[in-house]
C-alpha cells in the first residue's frame, strides 16, 4: 500500500497520468522483470513468468508459465492494466489475441546487446512513468561499462560452456555470453557457431581456449569446480593448464543485464 | 485380442445418452472453470446479453477464449477417437492408433520440417503436417499388412516413430531459439491455439469426415470378419482400405497441424467403449466420438487448472493417463492369450 501511494505521488509530480495508471503490471521475460525491480517498481508487478529468477522477490510472484508459451487466459486472469513483454515472448498469436481482448501489451526490446539493454530500460521506465529513474539507471550503467572497458583487454580466446544436465553446451555467436565476452575484449572460441550447441571432449581440446568461464549454476549442476576440471578434455586445454577456469554468476555471463559493467570487470580481472 | 470381438454388455442407446449428458456437463464445467472461475449461474447471462457492468472481462474470457477452446476439444477428441476406431477395424488390430502407428509423429515431423526449413505461414505448416501424416499412414499400412497379428503394425509404428523423431531431432539441432519454442508445441500438443477462426475451418471439415465415417459402419463391421468374408459381402476391399486410410489421414493431419501431437485418445477411448458396448460399429463409432470428446474436454480442463495461471501441454495429460492404460492393456492381453 505504501508503494502505491508513493507511485501515486510520483505520478502527480510528473503529470504522466496515463502511464502511471498502471498498477497491475504483468512481466513476461526475466530480462524485463529484472529491470522493473532495478527501477524499484517491483511492487507494481502482479505476476511474472518462469524465466524471472532475479531478484529473489520475483520468484515469489504468481507465474503465468514460461514467457515463450504464454497462456492467454492465465494472463487475462491477472487483470493486468499493463503487460510488459520481452520481444521474444510468444506465441505471437496469443499476444495478438491479448491485445484484441483490450489488454495493454507493450513489447520491449530484448536481444543480447548493450544497446538493447539501454533501449529496454528506456521503454520500461517510460511505460511505468519513471522515465527519470530510467535515465539515471542508463547513466549509471554507461559509467560502469566505460570504467570497466578502460581496463586493459587481453584478447584471450575464451569458451563459455554451460551444463544443465549432461554434456556441455558451448555458447556460440549471437548469444548473450558472446556479447559479454566481446564487451570484455575477449574472443569467443565458438564465435563461428550459432547459438548453444553441444561441445565434445575432443572439441574442447581442438578449440584450445585460453580461458573457460562457467556459470555458477553450471558448476553446481556439474557437482563442483573439481568435477569440471576433471572432465575429459578440460584438463588438456591451455585454460586449465594456466589456471584460467573461472566461475561467474549466471546473470553476469548468460545475459546482458544492468550489472554488465561488473561482468566486464570480473572477466577482465580473471583474464589477467 | 479378445477385446476386438467382445460381446455387448449394455444397451447402446442409454450408454450414448449418458455419454452425451456427461459431455454437456463437462463442457459446462470446462466453460466455467479456469484461471478465472465463472459461476455456472452466470453463464447464460454472459452468453446472451444483459451483461452487468464489470462483466466485460468475464465475457471476453468466456466468449473469446474458453468457448472456442472447449468446442475445439470436443471436435478434436471426437476426431482422435473416431480415427482410432477406424484404424483398429482397418488393420484388424486393437492397438492401431494414430499416435502408436506413427501418424501423429509423421504429421509433427512434417510440421517441424516446414517451420525450420521454409519459415512458411500456417498453411504451409498445416499442409506439410498433412503430407507427413499421409506418408506415415501409408507406410504403416504397407508394412503392417505384411504380417499377421499385432507385430507388423507395431514394428512399423516403432520404425515410423523413430524416423519421425530423428527428423525432428535433427531439425531441433538446426533450429534457432525462436523456432525451438514452436517445436515443443508440436511435440507435446496443446489446444492453446484454438480460436474461432481456426474452429471455423477445422470444425466443419472434421465433422463432415466424421459423418462420413459414421455411415461406413457396415464396411467396418465387415472388415472385422476378415478379408474373404468382407469380399463375399460385396465390398471391394482394396478400394475400401484406400478410402478409409485417406479419410483417417484427412482427419488427423489437419488436426495435428493445429493441436500438435495428442496421444492415446485414439487408443484408450475405443477400447473402453468396446468393453461396454461390444464391437458393433454402428454404436461403437458414435459412442467413441462422444467419449473421445468427453475425455479431451476433461484433459484440457485439467491442463488449464493444474498449474494455473500457467498451462500444461495437453499431450502430457493424455499420455499420463494413456501410458499406464496401454501398459495395462498389454498385460491383460498376455493373460488372455494363455
């Protein structure tokens, strides 16, 4: 309730009443939810989706399934006055029908690049009537990225394998990991490949990465860093020989989010 | 298997009426429950005007979301069950079913091929699904009719399902992220895509073909007797087979194109109905259609309620029921054969 009045006051101050009317927001896509919380507007969310795993509060909201297979009725049932949907949300027909039913649905930029991040923050803060907070957030991130990028780059060949259950999947071109590596001045050993594909033990040896970055969830799924280092192929890579197999938070390496500056900094430090 | 020729245990008309009443009740329950529940007493008011202020959302949910979906599950359930009955008579084999024989996965492989390779719209995907189902039916028939009994057909089904799933597997590897999310839909099945515009063409199309099947009960009965007997009764068997296979593929293909693979309805429903009514197709066909509609309506209701406000793929729900049933059927067949 407190938040509601706060929002109402903000609305009054800015006079953007149409946008501020949105007090029941549904977020579709983890990268969208994350920004809403980052802007301090999490209290206006009434539901999000399974991909919204950060911050922890997001996981306690009602979930309308996975953002790529949105259930029509489930969203309508939340009586949203605004749906903020990642551009990757779908199926398209469902979103079209949601709009047809008079639900205010705004599609938000969501590709793995820093420009898309800025665009997304701008769109979301605009829709929620907190444009100034959005601008401030963008300025802060720009600053963090600039100072992180000012650190010396190493141009090392890096590999980002993820492990959900079973064999490693390597992050190729067009993935968020690829974008984060590029920002940190690293070369993706799998740049030629499109998307996430399985990497064999032999493939690891052939690729000969100087650096291996595993997400912390992958470390957990593999049963610890020791297990990863003991995997066939890993030990023979230059990365393992030179002790450059590092773990990084999933949100830092597997998405270009508000903490991208921190991600770049961590990667550069690990690459030294 | 003895279930094919089981004798009638109940009079057909009361059973049909009971099933029809159950279907109507299930339809009402499915219309009133979901992520938002609408009390039964409000249904007439929401459907036929006099909407009170504040009803707009409920009316939208009922008329634009739920109603087409409930009607679609009725049509799809009837279609799946009827094609199960037809194939079981056609192959003279109680295990014949669109999913088991590979027709559904053939259709899914066709659809997935179209999604990944052509980027084509709905009609390209639907016609590829149809082509896939036709090819799979033909292969199942050719291989299945070479062997006596259950084995040939099941082996053909295994081969077709393997080929289809490896085609889908290769395409999954090639697919980008955006296409992948479409693929899971085809593989698991869902009625989420059901709206009035889809129902407008698939409804009449399917009902027409189902009506055609209903009047074929004599041929289906004759097929049960055996080839020679059917020929003596004056049926041109080769022509009958071709026609029935085409009709089954014409029903299942476009249906799978819209709903994805919904398994086991075609197997479970005719079996249960045959236990109750016997194998006389005059009653078996209509009763299976109504029972199939009932089963799928309830399955869709479950898929919407269990993880509300999210949804389960309906193919999961039917397989959860159908898998154990199939297993039980196999165990039972073994003891009966002894």
